C-alpha cells in the first residue's frame, strides 16, 4: 500500500515536469490508476474555477495545465478554465487533458492594456491610471489565428516580447540596488519557466533563491534592503511565498526601486489584443476588481465603452470580494459585487469567475455555498457553462459564439448567451462526446443541435472516469 501511495505521489509530481511528454505519461498513469479504483475521486460538485493560471505564466502551486485538469477531476470540480499572462502555450494541453479525465474545460489569456478614454482614472491596476487587466476566453487552439493572418500572430509575439523587455528593465534597476545579489535574466529567471514566459513572481523567487545561496547574513541583508525590522524578516525567512511577496511589494510595486510607471506605449491597446482574440475565434472579456477605484466607480461607462470595442463577457474574482476580515470593508465590497453582477446581467455579459492561483495560499476553488455568494451563485455557474458551451462547439464544428453561424441565428447577444449556456449544460465532457459532436453538420439549426446532443451517449467507448 505504501508503494502504491508513493507511485501516485510520484506521478502527480511528474504532472508538473517541464517536459510535455513526461506530463502526458504521468496523466495517463493517473487515469489508469483511477479507472482501476486505486485512486479515490471526489464526487462531482456543482462548482467551477474558470480562472487558473498555469506554470506557463505563474501558478502558486507550480501546476501545469495537465495538473490542473487532474486536480479538477480528483477534487470533483465540474468545470475548470485556465488563463495565462500574454501566452497561449497551455491551451491544447489543458483541453486535451480535460477530455481525457472528463472535466468541462476552457482556456484563455490575460494581459494589461491601456485605455485612453480612462487615462486619468485608476481602473483595476492599482496606482496606474488607464491601465486595465484584460482577457480573452474560449480559445481552442492557435491554428485559427494562424489561418486568419499573420497580424494576430505578430501581436501575440509582441505581447510576450514586451513582457520580457519590462522584466529586463525591472531587473536592471533592482540589480543595482541589491548588489552583490544580481540576477542574470536568462540563466536565473527563465530557467524557472517551461517556455520562457517569466513574470514578476518568477523574478522575486529568483532573487530570494540567489540571496539564499550567496549572502551570509540573510536576515540582515533583507532587513536592510527592504527597510523592515530584522525580527520581521526572521519570522518569514523560511517561508518562500511570504518572503517573495515582501520582496515584490517593497521593490517592484509602486514606490519600489524596480517600479517603472507605465505609459500609453508600455501596453497594447484593447483593439490590438482583440485582434488576437477574435482571430482565434475566442471571446474578448473585461475584468473587474472590487468597485472601489475611480474607474470602477464608473463601471457602467467603462463596460459600455468596452462593449463598443467588442467585449462579450466579464471576469470576476469572487473570493477577494467577500472573504474579508474587516466587516465594513466586507459589506462595501459584497454590495459592489452584487451591483456589478446585476449590471453584467442587464448588459448581457456572462461571467467568468475563479481564484487565479497565481499566488501560494489562494483557494483551489471558490466557496460556492457560502451565504455571501448565494445571490450570485447561479450567475457564476451560468457563465462557466456558457464558456464551456462555446468551447465545445468551436472545437468540434467551428460554431463558437463569434462564428457567422451564431450571429446569423442569434443576432441578439442575450439569446446567443442562453444557447451556449444550454450547450454547456447538455454536453458531458470526454473524448467520446467530442467525436459524436464532430459528426454533426455545421449547417444544422440550433434546435436540431440541442435535440441531437440530448440523444448522445458514450456507450460506444469506455466511459470517462
């Protein structure tokens, strides 16, 4: 029994190996162990996390796309989606892994853009007026983007390159301050990533690692450089995530030596990022923080503006809007949450929700059963089923939400939203169902697709886990 537990733990660790073949073999091994009853799986629960970063940008637990699909299956999460910064490296791996284990999956991209119409107002990037976190959801591959021209591919490449240039600029400034602890971006940082897409969090981890290897009085070094008491440093010195967070907040955020105030040229425009999203058949998605900034206090103005630019959905991070110790702050943010959900429904914007996992300690999934989320729970689930429904039809028939077929049959977004939500609720996950869907005709009427899907079974192949 001990040997079997060791094998399971080993395979789960291998899910996060940087070699994709190792990850694929590990997932197959775990699927076999589950199919033969050697790994217990939690019963499926009506919960979703549609905003999980993978190690292709930064995941606080080191999870790969395959590891996240396995986590969802093992824990009984009904739906899961990945979202990575500036890259689409994990899309195919995640969706294929979800097919294999039987999880309803989606894949997306997150970046920051500059919105000139809000240039004087802080929105959801603290201390940075005009800068806005922005997303595309419902990607199924990069093939469609390549077919639709080189412009989108060039923009995506430029997003990755801009991020790298920003990182090198940060390191140049921080190296001068932390000398003799000086990072080499290529050797010390990029090796922490599987595909060369580093973030501030990778940089912080690299500085902490290098200091530990080269500095004799580590507590004294960090106390001096971060301007905090030595005793405070000592209490967190062996807690990697906490010391990394402190380094990030003191050195790389606003006021720190590594911080560079962004300009309109630092980040792409909404229109540029939408070129990538739409070329891939995916969905432009706005994001919302907590309703407290000047920009988000004008949220209806902002969303109207962004709808005009092409957004069709809104992302929310629920946990940071209710799981708050201070009662007054909590009450204000919960009220803001309810208001923005009501506004999104009025504007026909389905919701994409999740916990991000881009920091150690964040929840693996939201507490959908807490009283604070009860009024918005169904809206959250409808949004998760919506994006899964789009993903299924886009992957199999290229009849996703942005297709000419969808716009012809559902010119009004509300009816289109309802159709893809129904698809998401009807279509079970798994390779067998996908094969059946692929046999449908791309000229079918929506009602025929819905009724035909209702007749599908998976008896032709072995059932999913």
